[in-house]
C-alpha cells in the first residue's frame, strides 16, 4: 500500500515567487504531495517520491501532464514504459491506463486538465 502525505492548497503562495522543488520534501518510504491549484477545470500538484515508491496503474477521464523536476521515474502508459528525466514532460492521455515508479528520489508537477 502506498502512503501519500497530502498537504492542502496553500493560499499564501498566491502572488509570490518560489522554486517548485522547495515546496515539497522527501520523506522515507512515502510519497508527499502538495496541491498548488484546485479548480473544477483542473489542478496542479507537486509530488516528492522516495526511491522505489509507485502509483499503481489507473486511468482518468481527462488528460494529465507530468513535468519531471528532479530524479528519474518510469511512467507506463497503456503497457508501454517511458523513462522520465529532469526537465522532461509527458502527457498521460485520457482513459489510458498509466502508472509511475520512482527509479531514484523523484519530484514532479502533475497538471490535470479537466476541461
């Protein structure tokens, strides 16, 4: 079972500059997330995965985009594996099964586009 520690949206970030990798910190054997924006039309969430942590395969009814900020991960989409490195992005197509495994400690931004 994956342990995810989720922080609520922090309104104090609005109108400020910050470095994404500083907004969430690694914790041993868990995935930490921090929601930056939450709207009916989509969301922006930053994650920190300890090495070996994973999100099991699932699907969503809308597209999502992953931006690798730090570390490496294997992203699987419809059974095909893609290695993701810092600075790279990948789009998770709507209704396609996808999963993720952190090959190293890994930070990412997840942008969900619901409309």
